[in-house]
C-alpha cells in the first residue's frame, strides 16, 4: 500500500480554509458556491445574473413554484440548489 | 401558423381538450444555431415545440436558454423528460418543467436502454399514472406496441406517442402495421414520435391514419434544415390528405387506365 503512509503523513497538515462566518457555503447545480449570510433567493439569482422568470429553482429537492416569494426566502448554510431552464431538445 | 390545405377538409386536431393548429410538432435540439432553429420552426408551421429541462450553465447564463429565442406566446412549449432513465428522475423533471409556469403538459420519456434509447414502457406507464393524477397532461412516448399503448391510455395519457424507429435514427416507419393497430384501438390521439428521416417517412406515417407527428433530428440534421422543415410540413399535409382521401386498393395485377375499346384496326 504505497500510498497509505503518505496519506497519513499529510493528513492534518492540509489547512482547511477557515469557515467564514459571514458567508454561506452552498451547492449550486452540483458546484460549491458561497454567498453572504442573509442573502435571499431573489438576491442570489440576481447575483448570478439570472432572471427568475426564465428559470426554475429547486431548493433541497423542493421545487419553489412561487417566484413572488423568492425575495422572502433566505438561504442557509449547506443549501443545495438546482437551477434549471429550457434548452433545445426533442 | 397559416391554415393548411389539409385542415380545410379535416376534423380539428384536439389533444387533451386543446385544439392545435398543426399536426406537425417539432423539437428544438441539434440545430447549428438558434437562428437556424427559429427559421426551421417557422418553415415547419409547427405550433407545438418541444424543449428539454437542463441545469443553467452558471458560467454563461446569458443567451443560452430557449426562452430567449422562442416566444411562448407564439409557440406551445412542450417540455420533455428526455434523458431520464428512472421513474424518480422522470417525475422530478416533469415537475420542474411544470414549475416553469407555461402549461401542465409534458412529453413523457423514460428511456430504458442507453444504446437504443428505446423507451421503458413499464416505467412510462407508472409515471403517466402518477403525473396524470397530479393534473399533468401526459403525452407518452412509447414503443410501437399495442399493449403498452393501451396501458398508457388507461393510465391517463392524453395521447400516446409510439416511435416510428429509434430516436435520431432516421430509419423511418419500421412497422406501419403496428402503428395502424395502435391507432385503431386507442381512443386518445396517436402521435408518432421519433425516427422520421425524410419527407416520405413523414407522409407514410401520416397515411397510417395517425393524428400527428413529432420530429426533431429529421429536420435539424438535414443538410438544409429550413428546406427540410418545409418539406416535412408539406409531407405531413400530403400524408394526412392521402389518408383522408382513402388510397386505392393494392392489386398485384395491372389494370389499364385508358379505354381498351376504340383501338385502331379492331
């Protein structure tokens, strides 16, 4: 097991980035993203340059159908978002 | 959407209580450019235009979504569940599509095999039952198999969409008998979906008496998609008219078209 000792040597030496209390860690469309604490869903979409009328948002596997409510939905640490839209297809 | 020649002498094309202007429905995939797609769709005369649901590419969100190019006021956007291999994924995609807010219709596809892209009839029937109960108008893509088609109708599909041949194959209508059988036995409309490669395929499919035709690659992968879209439009009309006109019986003997009497020298 040539790799096992190496792994144990380096384990603990890698400095994880200190968790920033002012930001939230999210997973958006499969990729990690951060956003300031207190960001609403509406503001988050705006920060991504997305028009809420042209996308559909799923937050932690729940589809958010009411776009008018996006401004009142606050994002939380660890939220998983899927943002989808219509593309060409048969 | 100009009135077709066929439409003047035809019954209305109604699916799930809604009347549609054209019996030809088209997909929006595989075009070289959005401009080419728009021109082809216009040339096809289609009203129903299918779209897929996919993640927004967050690194280039602008100018990518279909809604930047297709006017939902002009076209009836029909979301599909293409690419789904499981019941759960299919339901998730259908619900996401409905949340887009245009309509409660879905072109349901549950693919059963990566290589042939043939549909998983059992999962499609189950998904149809669940989504119909949720108020979806389910247009169910399926095999050219009568029993699957009957089960989909029972499950609440507003129309059943048997394939002509595998998706993107361009092989045309492989089993006209199976399609005719399905059409004869179902009460809901039958739309042939997938496999049409050229205009004669479209006409042949329509001549079986089906209610409509859905295609994507047959137009998009043509050398000149805009021309092919027009050809498909005419072929769907021609095939429909020929069906309504009622073809002559096939005879394996020649029958002269001109009088046999009055010949010189008799």
